[in-house]
């Protein structure tokens, strides 16, 4: 595990590029002090998406660490890497080990929630609790969201034109949201920043993700997760929502599962209603502290 460089300090925190294997470099942004919260962006997201919650968490005595998994955000996109969610969980664990971060609340968005759940049973020493933001127990990265992303990116690559890419991406964000007021030109540009730089590399990484085959079943291992797991699910009609069947799988398999519907929100709860995620993190911290005192 090698820290390649200290890039800069943003309002999100100190940005590092950490090499977890040859040609595999993860972008990590950390700030604050106190109980750690590790934030994992989803497939269509990036670290920028968590900008509304990091400062309030710092003010409440938390340390935030945003880890962009391989192929997501500004992390590298090697075509031949192992993109299974199990491998992604192990990379996150490696970064946390190198930064000496343990007993953290892990927040995973979309498909990255399955990465967080795999981390919880593979490395329970690293995980105090898991918050899934619109993420079900995925057994494959080849979700409908992935398929739509690959399809539109391939069309744009053939036809050319960044305007087309931006318009289609904006449309996808709108379809996934309940409250669309957060989707402006600047935000779309920041979300797209690491995609339109080299669209062919992005497409190659998506195809590698779609081909990946998990070696372990998450559903079979839910019983091995002892920490609390909270699912935040937007209730406004939107694409990418968690299904009732997925909620049932989590409820039946997890010993400490809770479900919180979020009215009027869609897939990007931390953008549409950031206070909901902030409150959930604080509540889980308080709950675990009370249990520690009892024991």
C-alpha cells in the first residue's frame, strides 16, 4: 500500500492517491477528527456528491474519509482488474488499514452498499455500522443502472459530442431523483469531470465490471454481519430504487437491520435531503455508544 502523492486540500479535505496494487490507484479524501465515517460513492457518483454532509459531520465531531472505489470517480480504471464487489471491499479494507481507520460507520451509495456489506463480514474490526443509501444486496455489478450507463456511453462514444454526453447524463440524474433542484450545470459538470476526459477508458472499465463474477454470495453471508445496517430508501418514483424483494432479503438475513423510507427523495438522498443522512450517522453513533456503555 503506497501513498503516491498528496494532491491538494479542498473543502472536502486532503486528497490522496493511494496505490492498492499495480495500476490500481484509489482517490481518498479525508478531513476532520473524531469517530470515522467512510463514504463510498456509487457507480454514477463521485466524492463531490458528499460535499453537503462533510462539513456538518466535522462540526459534530466526526472524521470523514471518502474512498472512491476502483473505476469510480477519479480513481484509476484499469481494464483487466478484478472489479468484483468482494475485491472492491478488500481494496477499501486495505486503504483503511493503511490510514489506521477502524470501527467506522460505512456509508455506501447504490452498488457500493454491497461493497460495504461485504466489508462488514470480511473485516468486522473495521466496521461499526453500515448505512446503505439506496443500495440492495447486489450479487453482481451488472445492475440495470450499469447497463443503462454502458449503453448511453457507448452511443456517445460512437456519435461523438460532449454536449450529448452531458445532456444524457443530466437526464439520467433527473430520472433517478425525486427533488431535481440539486441538478444544475456546475454539479453535472463535476459529476462528469472524470468520465468525459477519456470516455473509452470509462467504457472499458464498465465492461470489465459487467463481466465480473462474484466468488462469494452476499446473501449467504448476511448472517455473518453482526453490526447494525440501516437502509435509506427514497420514496419518490425514480429509477434505481431498491425493490421490495431486496428489502426482504436484507430483513431476513441481517440480525440488526432497520429500514428508513425517505419521503419525496430519490436515489441521491445525500444531494436531495442531506440532513437525513447526517441524522442517521449521528443516531447510529449514539446507539453504538450506549450499547458499549451497557456492556
